């Protein structure tokens, strides 16, 4: 029986950083395997909807950018004059650097989504986040930092795990996420890295679709909506500042 325990809130940042450093080398392959390559279309959707929401956007910040999938997609929009990818895993960023063509408009920075003090208020038209929000130590504090750096009428688009809504599918979804997905990780890295136990277990304490939408509204975001993917296995929330 799996006795895995999630790290405490105090230990979570260092735990996540260390373990993500450890899986950086094959993180893209892991995402392809565990989502059957669907994560690529979900990230396309995030960027398309962000740009649709702010057609005149000139600046974008991709938080918890990892190996740079969403940052790369944002950088392809020549109307964006500034694109910043930020992550606290140096090894993840080392792969993003090689993935994203050199471009003076694009910066890749080491930083913490919980503390965006390097950016002034009202700095960005778009803020995106892909599978990172459930890894922060204080979800509401992180969202308030995002709200601070977003310009008025700017948009935040968050992609992360969701709850499968058809009850008859939930059993199969949980079995896949808790039993099969870790196997992909072990095949790539061996059992030394706990991240493949952490990832499914972290979803249990992360707000469901409706709860996260409500939190965003309570924090002052407007026009909050969400889009389910694969019956809610993944979900994207959009919120206007």
C-alpha cells in the first residue's frame, strides 16, 4: 500500500524545486506519454484564448514555465514585444533555453511565482501558468501576486489538473492518474524520484474547477470561466483583471 505523504507547506517549495530539477531531462517526454500528447493542444488553447482575450497585448509572463512549452508558443506571436518565462528550477530552464530560439523579446528568468517583486505593478497584459499553481505553497498569495503584475483588463490563463465530472469515469481516471502515470515516470527515471507520487497526490488538495473559479472571483478577478479537457482531467481557467 502506498504510504506517500505530501510535504508540509513549509517544505513544499524546496521539495518541488529539488524534484523538478531531478526530472527535467525527460519532462517533455513524460508529459507526452502521460497525456497521450494532448497537453500540446491544451497549451495551444491557452495561448490562443489569452491572445483572443487581449488582442492588443504587448507583454506576457509565463509562470512556472518549466521547459518552456507555453513560453515558446507565446514567443511566436510577433505582436508581443516582451515575453518572460519564469521558473525556480534552474535545470528546467536549461532545457527551455535550448528549446526557444534566441530572441531579444524573450527572457527566461529564475524566480518564484509566490514573489514577483522583480516586476512592477501592472507590468503584463497576459499571465499564463501551466501545471504550476498546485505546486505553490500559498495559492491565494500567488494569485494576488499575479493580479498585481497584471494590467487592468489583462488576462490570467491557468492550465492544471481538474476533477473528472462524469462519476462513472472518475474511477478510471483516478486509476490512471494514481497507478499508471507514476509507472511512466519510473520507466523514465527509476523509483528514486518521488515526484511521480507527488503529482497525483497533489491533485487531491488542489481546488476543483468550480472552487478555483470562486477563489478567483473572491480575489477580484472578473469574467472568470473555465474549459474542461478530457472530461475534466485537465482544466484551463481564464480570468480578467
